[in-house]
């Protein structure tokens, strides 16, 4: 198959983790006889530096004309502590989500036995955790009217949801639950917020249609606690934009490292795939960032392109590296491997070049990854 993939490296560690993903996709293309054409485009602080605009029109155009978008990370510290900055890197991502109408952000949370010790939670509570967060991505408080009075003493952000916005993501989440453990939990704050009451009403109505799925409802404050005390109870969590932003970062600690978690944003146009971590500017250029969040996002990308076998080869390769303790510094601060080495090992595995016997010394000396 021939596919066009837009690549947005973005900021901080974005370029270096994305490079490894592109290499892995090329290894997959070679193994399975596909052709992936990558077109690079700008977004975020990188785009502001080069064009003054966090999302140049050209980027939107390229993404709209691609089969999928692979994205690295966004954000730069020079904007974070400046509330008066008019142009911000994050505006690029928010505008891209709107332009591509990516209304559903899918964030799987799974644990790996070899990493259980990294989680701040007890092994018995996290072994076998496997749930997915469906976060609404183009509505709610993120996109409501924003106001600041002339005296700069009062500010507001409107949270608005329409029935249609709730229905379209709820359908996706219910259908996803049907293919999994058939449980859906709507996370809201229906005891306080009118928008949450609308979410609950709409989801209750749809639940009748998806009668094979057990649906329950949880207030977000309780959900924040349940994700920590008993994460195994969840299968598919459906929630609005801001609650989803917060609980997905929270859920990432279950797996032991934020660097591991992938995500997909889907909607009406080309879907976008990105690790859930940020731009981690302190690590940029040091070859120490964990590329697995990005590589696992590429596995989701392959699945979205209907390349299921290809996606499972990538996941198997990732599991192989973790099992053999080929891990980056976030996972093992002492005996760690470099970003590029992990990427090369995964490419080797995909290309059947990784033998059973492993000569770690060669890898440690960065001599060879053909071990
Ligand atoms: C995320 C990020 C973004 C969000 C930021 C960078 C705008 O935190 O994708 O979770 O809040 O949606
Ligand atoms: Mg976030």
C-alpha cells in the first residue's frame, strides 16, 4: 500500500522521538512492501520561530491532504511563564485539532510487567490494567468564549457542549467498548455542571442502543481517586475535553512513565497520532528521551490505516525491548540506552535482525545494534 503521512516534529524532544518513529515506519514499509511518503511540516514554537505563526496554513493543507499525521510534542518554556504572550505554541495544536475536526482523543493505558516497579502504585493493583480514555477534543472550555475585562480583574472561559458533539464521540466510545470488555464509564460533574448533565442525558439515551455494554457514571473527583485506588475496574472511560486532559496525565503514572503512552486523535479528516508526553525541553537534543510513546503512536497509526499485522509487529518489538531491559533513562536512570539505540533495536526487531542471543556490551558501546 502507498500512504502519505504528514510529519510534525514540533518542539523539544519532538524531533528526536519522531525520527525514531519514522525509522520504524520505514522498517515496517520494507518488511511488508508498503510505501510511506513523509511530508514534514511546522507547528508550535518551532513554527513561531520560523514563520511567526504557530500553525502555518501550509501545515493545515498538508495534513488535510494526508492519510495520517504523526506529531511529536509541543511547548517551550519561554512561553509558559508569560501570561501576556499573544502567540503561544499550544495555539497551533488546538487550531490543528479544530481544522482537522479531530473530535475524539483516544488514550490507551496499559501496564508492562517488567516496569511494575516504576509505578508509584502497588503491583497487585496495576497488574493487568488495560483501559482506554476517550477524551472529547474540539469542544468544552478549551474552545468556549474567553474574556478578560478592561481592568484585568475578571476573566471567564465558557464551557459549551451541543448534543451532536456529545453523540459523535459517545458512539465511537460505545463501539470501542463493544470490541473490548463491554464496559463504559462516563466521567462528568453532573452534580454541579449543566454541560455534564447534558452529557449524562445523551449518554443514557445512547446506552439503550448499546445494550450489550454496561454503562456507568462517575463524578470526575471520584474518578480521579478510583484511577489510583482501583484502575482495573475501567475499560472505556468517556469524558469531556478538560476532564480528559487531566485524568489522562493522572492515568499515565500507572504505567510507570509518561514516556510510554501513545494517543490517537480521530474525527472527520486525517487522524493524528502523538505521544501523550510534552516537549520535555530539559532533555531536548540529549538523545535520552523515551521514543516508545511515539513508536506506539505509530502502531496506532498503522492500525488506523488498517495494517493490523504491521501494528502488532511494532508492539511486539516494543515489548521485546522492555523485556530485555533496553530502556531509556526515564525507566532506568543508571543502565539506560539512548533514544537512537532503542529506535535502532526496534527497527532491527521489525527487520528480523534481532537474534536470540544478545551481546549487550556491543549496544552499550554503541558499536552495533545488530547484536
Ligand atoms: C494534551 C496537552 C494539550 C491539551 C496542550 C499542549 C494544549 O496537554 O494534548 O493533553 O491540553 O490538550
Ligand atoms: Mg494534557
